C-alpha cells in the first residue's frame, strides 16, 4: 500500500525524522500511532478522511486525539 499522507509536508518530515517506526508506517499507509491500515473504508465521514491525509491517523486514533473532555 502506498502512503496516503503527503510525505513532503514539514510536520510529517519532522515526525519521520524523530520516529523511524512512524515513518515506516506512514510510508505503508498505516496509522503512525497504532499501525492500523488507513484505507478510506474505516473512516466515518469526509472530514475524518481529510484529517487522515494530513496526519496519517486512523479513525480510532483521531477519536482519541480529538475527543472532547
């Protein structure tokens, strides 16, 4: 699977430079946090798909990161 994240973005490059496991996951279309496949079928809406293209996060990790307390 190819990366769905723009690997040239500065924030993604910084993550990749600091964490080789996250880099490998992102390059393979996996969530950098948990390693889950980030195919479009796992997302609940278009906004979540857009966020995944920015951050590479799967739906579950997005829910955790952006949860309201």
